[in-house]
C-alpha cells in the first residue's frame, strides 16, 4: 500500500522545488511552501549542494516493458481536489478559475495542483500568437490595465491586417475573411503569456510544479474512473537500467483530473482509447507549424502589422500558409503551417519554410536582421467534426488536447482558455456537491455545447475539409469564401475529412521529386543550425522515448515505397536513413533522439500499421526560447 505522504511532507524533509530542479537540503533548512517556491540555484549559501535531481526539458515516456532490475517500490502519494496535467493556456486558466471559485466560497483548503513537464512554465509553449482577448478579459479583467501592477506587459495591439496570395515572385492582395479581422486583438509571445498566467495562478494558491512529467494515468479499481496520474521515474539510464540517482515517481490522486497536454498528448491518447471518446467524431487531422523569431532592422519594422499568406511555396494540392507578425521592439514572428495530409512524400515542410523566407514579401522584412529562435509543433486541424467527447469518469479534456483550434481564424488560445474555465466551473460544482465517489462532469459537456467555442467552430466547420476537393487549393479558397460571406455556417451539410493524414500520402514513384536549394546562411538555414536555436535539452543518459519494434523490417517495408519520407517530414532531422551497403535496401533507419522537437509529427504522418513504432511519444510541445532573448519575448 502506497503511503499517503503529501508533497508538502516531502518538502518538509528537506526537498526544495525550483523551476529547474529539486535540491535536497539539510534537514534544518526551512520549508518553502510550493505556491511560494523560489529558485535557490543563484544563492551562494547553497552553492555547494551536491545532491541534485535534474530534469530534462523533454520528458521520456516509460516503455511498456519494465526492466526487471528496476526496483518497484511503492510511490509516494499526494491527494488533491483537482489535478491538472499541462501548464498551457487551458490548464492555467482552469487552475485560476478553480481557485477563484474556491476563494470566493471561503474554501481556501481546496487544493488545485498543476503538473508541467517543462523546467519552467512556458518553456514548452510555441506559437506565433495573435490573441483574441475575450477569454482573458473574463478570467482576469485587469490583465493589461495600467492600474494593475502585475499586468501583462508584453501585449502589442494588432494594427493593419494584410492577406496575400503568393506566386514565386509576386504577392497578390486578397480579401481577408471576417474570421481573420484582428481589430481589438493583441500580438503576444505565448511563452511569456503562460509564464505570466503561472505567476497569477501561484498568487491565488495553485500548487504549480514545473519539471514534473505525468507519465501514467491511474484508475479506480472499483469503477474504472480516473483517479489521478503518476509522474515518471527518474534516474533511468539509456540502457533501461536504474542509475545511482534512481528515484521512483510520485502519484497524485484527485477527485477530478483535467488533461491539458496540448495536441496529441500521450496520456490523452490513453484516456480517449479507454473511454472510446472518439466514437461519435471523425479522426483528428493535423498540421505542422514551423516558426522563427527575428530581430529586424528598424526601417523594416511596422509594429502591430499582421500579414498572412497562401500559395507559394506550397503546391496546389497541399493546405497551408505563412504569417508575419510585427511585435515588441523590432521583433517579428514568422512561420509556415503545412497540413500533414500533403500527398507528395518528397515534400519537406522544413524545406518549404526556408523557401518561403526568400520570397520578396518575407525577405524584404528579414534583410539585415537576425534569427534568434526556431521551433516547430503539431496543430489540431480537424475542427468541429473531430471534437471527441470531452468528459469521462473522473476527469475531462480541455484546450488543444480536445482540438478547439479555429483553423480559418488561425486562433485557438481563447477557445483553449474558455474550455479550461468551463471545466473548472463544472469540476468545482461537482466536487462541492458530491463529497465522495467518482465525479462525472456532465455540466462541462453541456456548457461546451452552449458556449461560444461550439458556435464558433460549427460556423467554420466546412472550410478546412473543402480543400480536399479535386480543385485543391483553389477550390478550397472559393468554397471558403462562400462560407465566410454567404453561408456563414448555416448550410445543412457537414463535410467530412477525406482521409487520415497518413492515408493521404502517395508512394514516391507516383510523385515528382522535389529538390530544395542549399540554405544561404543569412535568411535560410540548415536543420542543425535551426535546432541549435530551439533551446531543447535532452539528458544524454536517459531512455530514448521514440522506439521502433524492428528497425530492419521498418526500412525494408517503408523505404522502397516512400523513399525516406521520415527524413523530410521531421522539422529537426530526428528520423534518418543512412546509406548502408550491408542492408537489403541499401539504407539503415535510425532515430537521432537528441534532436527531437516534435515526436508527434511522425505518428500523424505515418500509419501505425505501417510504421511499427511503439506509439508512446510524449506531448509534442518544445522548449524553443533562447536564453538571451527570454525576457524580451
């Protein structure tokens, strides 16, 4: 039987929690309560500490086969009212709203705990973000008020909107659909915004624990309801055996567990499968977003300007588009989103992004500037048709985990936050009404269907699927125009997604090979240079969380058909075929796990039935911020 030792109790024994590590101090050291955690790494008094439990910026998922040499002692257990997995906009909004409700009710002992696998809140957040402020105004009305000393200081009011259709050398003005009107919105760094939300959450009493990667869903034996999560064991070597620093993970039991892992989270996939949450929805579809932040010359900077583009460099049978957001002090966020249902296996999203930057529309802004960060992440693009059931016994899905991105609007932060707030209200009501037993958030499902999230996504439900027609890009633009200006989502039909992303991939012999120009090192860069700007940090001696059951069988089956599609879809060069004359197909397949940014992309683009990967990839969010610009973004 696991002991009921609280996380506060462990801290009392001498463990201090910091954003980057846990330091075990002498027993005489005073206890710092979790909501008032402070980093001691800069304190000379503790400079000689030699017992440190460090966290990698990318957590690994435990393999299903547990090495017999790993000790299986009981985990420590802490019981809370609500456990939230994920420190993004949805998770943080849920945490803040829960404590607002509890504090208003005079229930200061209502415990809300938030686990975030990144070393600090915001470190795994990546988005070129134009924020629609409706949700944050409801959550924290004075979020940018001059009268609020703790206001968010990094919001740039949206200025002029531009929409352009690109040919190789030209940029043709297009009318932007009403959904893309950004009047009243703000350009932000979502990284900084989440850091700020995390600080507000701690002020209200939320127990925020960065550096804790939830790796297992726990269930009640009696009724099968979710009863919480467990964090990953630490101190496991890359050979799967325990090191001297081995420490067992910890269990967090909760009346309600909210999953806010983001797109394609590993625990979310388990919950969806166990409770069959997709039984009434279509499969999710995905896109890959690649982003850079540049510091540009003052004469090229137009603060608040928002530019979106379609067309070049993507072929007409591939959905996607680019952006340029001018924000802060001479900073520009730019990027390219590529729908992962592209048919040509020779296409490289990374290569297309490098080509985009050489288009005159983008190059004229970047000329003479400096790239200061790079990142990539997957996006949910399925929309209304792909929303699963979001409530289940003992918990709920919130934010991008459930797929609330409005693709035509290119916004999902406000819907993610709104879903977290709705789940928080339902959870607080259910817990305070029912003092014992498993909780089911019926009110959350009802609230979603009557919310602005549902209405917003239903209105645009047919736009993204319309790009699957034989007319491709041009047919999709035409139909989306009709939906935006004439139909307004009131049509009696709902278009279906034509296939899964991996099902859309053709064999290489049916497609034209694409040759990409060599990067110039000024505007375009090779993958290794870009990966060096991500700030990712993998501990060298840890298990590789991307696994292949049979390396040679995978290469024999896949390479002749798709000629190394894995080399090209990954934005960081994690998957690679290396020439090897000793192999039947002349190549050897390998995984460069130390470069992993987005483990989820591979699981979207390659069919599980074909690829033979163990589908245990962790959440795809990445730490992309370079240290020297962290405070300015």
